C-alpha cells in the first residue's frame, strides 16, 4: 500500500543545498521551549535541557528537530513575538554549535520568528496556521527559500475547538490546500509539505475520518507530515492522559505510514523510527 502511495510523490527536500530523501519516511522530533506544552515531559526550560533532548532525539533516529516556543494547545497563554523569537534563536544557535549537522525546523506562525530563526541557521518553517495568522508569512518563506510545512487549521489555537463544523470535511481540507499550494507555487516556493492538522479544529471522531481518508491528499503529490503524538484524540478515546498515549501514537503512526505519510512528528523518536523500520521491512 505504501509503495503505491509514494509512486508520484515528491521525494526530496532541499535544505540549503542538502538534499533529504523522503522516499523512506523520516522522524521529526519535537523540542518544546515552552513550559506550557500539553505534554509535561516534553517541556524544556533551558538551553541545556534543550541540548540534552536534541542529543537524545538525534541518537534515536530523528532527521529533523522541530523547535517551538509557542504552545498551540487549546487555552494556552499568549507569547509575544520577541519572546518567542529570542527563545527560538538561542536554541538554534546552541544546537547548531553542538550538532552542526542537525536539521532544524521552526514551529511558528509568525513571519518575524521564521525570518530570524532562518537567519540564525534554521532550515524549515512549520506553520500550524498555513499563513492565516500572519499575512507576511508566505512572502517571508518565499523570500527565504526554505521548505515550508503548511498545516490545516481553522481559527487560532485559542478558538479552533469551536470551529469544528464542516459541510463536508475532506473536500474542504483539499480545497484549503489547493488554494494555498497554488498560491505558494506561483510565488516560486519549491519545497512544500502538507500537514492535515490532526487535533486542530477537528472533533475526536473527525480526526479518525481524516486519517481514514488521508490519501485524498495524494492528488497534490507532496510529502505529508502527520502529528498524532500523545494527543487527546488518543487518550480521550482510550483513557488516561498524554503520558499514557505512546502505544496509541505508535499505532496511528503505523497506519499513517501505510497510507503514505513521509514525516512523523513525535515526542518519542525511538518508537517512531521503529515503526518506520518495520513498515519498510514489510515493503521490501
């Protein structure tokens, strides 16, 4: 199944001249610089902690490190652009000094943060808002000429769970991406990754419909990133909390790999890398 899904999909990303092959799926490790993340074990309150977590994720098989300093959980406190940028830039500089070969993604919806992080050495911009929360974002990423991860979300992190009504969800998500992909490609952006936005402006049941129908996004022939890691779509169904959701995360990651996902964004790198290895073994 996975082989068929990958036949026509774009397989490489250009990260400042370094080509990354996505014909074998990759792991993106989550590095939170906020004390407000929904999963307490992922919080890093200092650069030293961030370096230790980065070293562990790289050793366990992460290709990308995704740095975020703004919590997107519902009800999270706001963070000023300057504070977000200061935290992100300090982490980028420290990580690249300690691990020069690290490939860094920046989880931000703000053009200012994206620009300053890339100028500090970051390689990818990961925007949960798909340009909707900062009108300068598309011009910025096009000018920076870096890969851009564009997620589907309605509203903001503070309002998204009140915006879960769809007349027909999958066609609306496809239309959302179609308009934005066309716009960005006309601006000259060559490396786009799509993130369906699990948990963002979707009910628990809608998340599973989205996963079941995810292959409708194959029409774009672009890499797909999925982020299920320890989310409430798992533990609100199975019970417990984020700390109990690793097994569910691994299960959903494996299903997504079979449906053609190219990047798994996770807190637990080793488990995700093992899922990829086993799916690849099956497809030999």
